[in-house]
C-alpha cells in the first residue's frame, strides 16, 4: 500500500508538521511504501539554517534528516514552492528530491492514502 | 441501486468540531453512504479531529451534537470510532485508563469512542475499498 503524507505548514507556529512526522514513523512500522511531501510553507520545515531553541522547540529539520534511519527515504519538496519563497535546493537538508507540479500530481495519483498536515 | 457494487468506506476526520465542519460533513457522508447500501467500517479521528470524541462538548441549541450523533450511528451500524491516542493526549482528550496512568484528575473521552494508535488507520486503509478524509 502507498501512503503519502503532505506537509503544507511551516514549523514552530503550529504542531502539524511535527505530528506529520509522528504519523510517518508510526506508519513506517507497517512496512508499506511511505512518501513525505513538503509543499507551500511546509518547505520551511526542510531548511538547513533553522534553530528551534530560539523558541524552546525541537529543531524541525533534525527528525526529518533522521528518517532514512527508519527506512523512510522518499522525501520530496515542491520545486515551485521553493522557488516562490526565494529559496534554493542548497538551503535545504540533503536527501530531499524536488518535484515539479506535474510530478507531484503523478505522485498523488499513485497513492492509496493521502494525509495532509 | 440494482447492480451497483457495495463499497466499504473508512473515514478520517482531521478538523475539530464545532470550529470546523469536517466532523459533521463526515457524519452526513457516512449516513448517505449507508443509505445507498454501502458500508462504513471505521472512522479514525486524527489531529484536531479527536475533539469529536469529547464528552464535554456543549453545542449551540440550534446546532447538532456531533459527538452523540456519531456514537448513535456507530452503535446502530456497527462502525468503529477510533480516536488517535497520541494526538488526543496532546489535546487533553483522554479516557479513564490514560487518566489513571498519567495522574490526571479527570477524563473526557465520550462513550462509543476508543483510543488507539495509527495502526488502526493503516488497518482501515488495508481493509476498505476507499478511505475518505475530511477537514484538512
């Protein structure tokens, strides 16, 4: 079964992105194909230069970067969402595959379950 | 509906009643699906959706009591109402077991709802023909 988790929200202001990761980790125990896609302001979760300590929270990118250790390595970001926010791939943690909008559509179409955060 | 195949649905509710309509839309969808001869296996209340299981909700007089509506429908039709235990705890929604385990003075999970893990959502997806989400 293919499960896709989409994160559209920035870190720290809401817990949605962090809850998405909890869901990804819980789902990873069931040995299905899991993908994680960052769109809209969700792209900010992937920034290399961020520090949650400034607001007393865990830095958002840390757990994402650790996902391959849990066999979750299909981590995607929206290329257009990145560009629209004046960011480049160099600003993101390694291991993120950027997708154009048509590729995002194709990814979503293949899924059995899509959860949005 | 002669000749139409019965579809097994499971639903995911992610938005909090009464602030968002998602829990109510999901309820109306469930009733419509059942009336059309389909089955609703499980409803998984996740993230803000867990509030549908709050026994202490006090809606406006002219609004429906979504928590009781879900409980009654589930009871009549044999639908599983599952509230995600982790996201519920973070939002202060717990049952008696969790209250005792965590030294909390009260609990508020409504009758008819059960706390469980994300595995129930994955299980629902595996066992249903369609999984529909509400309130994201």
